[in-house]
């Protein structure tokens, strides 16, 4: 064999190994999603259509997927309550949190690239039976997402 043929074989093997590793990592990230759960792509992140209200801590918990190549350290977002008007003339939206208080990561820390984590956002008013029936949404501006300055080593065992 010539040197040129050996170099081509090494390049082919390198490309093959790269694509296999990439396919396995993507499969791990996709495995976190539920079939009934839909994520709305908001650019740097994707926000789940499902959320949980916690009466004990007066917070709302959203599942958020990191679409970036960097680890997310902090998210500042706006939580809105949707109220349907009785005359069906449209919806009214009410801000339900202080957007200057960021969310707290609950599950999936650190929020590595391609993974799904649960973020808790504090609400302004106490939750009542009526507020449990309302619909909530999260809005996040791309400049309200802050990243870690130093990236941690990613282990496949830490991905939840």
C-alpha cells in the first residue's frame, strides 16, 4: 500500500468514528423527551408545553431544552397567565412573575448543551384553586440567557 492509500483509510476511519459518536450523543439527548411533550423552539432554547405549579414554594416549573453549544448558567424569563375573555373577543395576558428574578435550575444541573433541565420561576401571587386552572406560558429573550464562563467535562452518566 502506498502512503496516499493509508492516509485515505485513516481519514475515512476518523470520519466514521466522528459520525458514530455524534449519533450516539444525539440519541441520548432525544431519549429525555416524552412522546406527549412538545417543545416550542425559541432559538437558543426550546420550551416544553407542559409545566408544573408548586403550591409549597409558589413557583412554576418548566422543562427547557438547551439548543446551544454552551452550558446555560442563568435564565431570566417572563411568565404570562392566559385568560379567555367571556365574549370570545380574544385572550388577556397578565405578567405573573418579576422578570428581574431569574429561574433556578432544579433538575439537570449543569444545563449542558443538548440536554433537558427543569427550571423553577417564582410567581408574584399565591397560587389558588382558580390559578391552577389557568394556562401559563414562558417567554425568554435571547439576551436573557447567560452562559457559564468555564465549561465542565461532560460525562454520559450525568445526562438525565
